[in-house]
C-alpha cells in the first residue's frame, strides 16, 4: 500500500510576501534530494505554474474543483491523476505540477457543496506518484480556496517579509488556521511549521523599518519564527523569468538561497530521507 505523501502549504493572507518563491525553492531542493515532488498552484495568476515551466495545460486545478451542476460529480482523485503534468524542460524529471489557470478565480465564489474538500481527495489520488506535495495558496483571507489548502495539508509554512504586510499576513493566516485546528475543526492535526522571514534585504539595504517589523514578528510570534532568513537576491527573479530551479543557477547568491531553502525543508520535514 502506498505511503501517503507529505503535504505542505505555503500560506499568508497578504500578497507580495514571496509564497511562490518559497514554494518553488522548496520544490527545487526537495527534487535535488531525490524525492518525487508535486507543486500545486492555487493562485489564478498561475505564477508557480509559469515558474515550473508549464504553458497552456490541457487540464488544471480548475477541473479538480469545478462540478457541472447537470452532471454526476467525478472523483477528484481521478481528475488529479489526469491533470498532473511534468514540470518544464529545465526542471528535474521528478518534479510534477497541478497547474493553475486564470479562470480558476471563479471557484472562490462557487457555491458547489463540499468544494473545499475536493483538493484533499485529489491529493490522496496522487499518493503512489509523489513523496511530497507543496501547495502555493492564494492570498485571500478566509477564502474557500485557502480553506481547501488548509484542509488538505499536513503542515503549513508562513512566509513573511519584514514589512507591515508580512506581519499582518502572518497574523491573519494564524487566525484562520486556528479555526481549522481548534477542537472540532476541519483539520485538527494540521501543524504550523513556523514563520520564515523572506525577501530579507541585504545588509546595505536593511533599514530601521525592517528592524522594526522583524522585532514585532519576534515579539508577537516568538518560537514560531524559524531561524532561517531568506535574502532578497536578484537571481531569484532570473530563475522565475527563465522558469528554471534555483538549484540550477550559478553563483554565490544562488548557493546561499539554496542553502536557506534546504534549511527550511529540513525544518519542515525533519525525518526527510534521500531517495537517490
């Protein structure tokens, strides 16, 4: 019997905090580790889909969530297996994607009964194909799609910039998560791995305002703050533009980012075993 994969959601209820960059970085280092990895793009902007090199997919997460009211609902597990595609040519062959498309944004207001549970069933259908799944959740406070990610996931990583939006996004995400993990909630076993400081300015560009918000993060969230700080290096945008993994990029800054993503990966999956 197939072992259920690890499922990790990257969540913040503010945009611009680097959820997609953290997701792509974790996918890259997990793949380098020899794991079979799937990225799930739940943002209608399809930024992760594009970074993973998938263009004009035949099926998308929209097909998993959407139920035609005039037809018998299909099993999301079957649809997920049809939707899963390999990442683009620059990515390792052990990286897969459940891609997003713009019309997926319509699902946020979709009244279909039980729609929020379809992702969990869909990912169960991939249990024999992948070892770990990373979900890039959209920045919609209390939204149905974010809720579906929190129902499906086992663990949550919360990226936060050293700005007001980073702080608010983390605070609001944790408030939402409490509704799912409280007694009688929809996912009581969901584990918050921690808050990772992301897009951290270099020493030369670090200002008093960054110090202020880093201090507030530490004061408010304490032990939830992971020790890793992921810095803002231009090579990240180079990789995003070229749809290549950070592990394939040359140079010192790329190596520093890879090291940071590895730290977050091993903090998230402490029993991780290389499968080469």
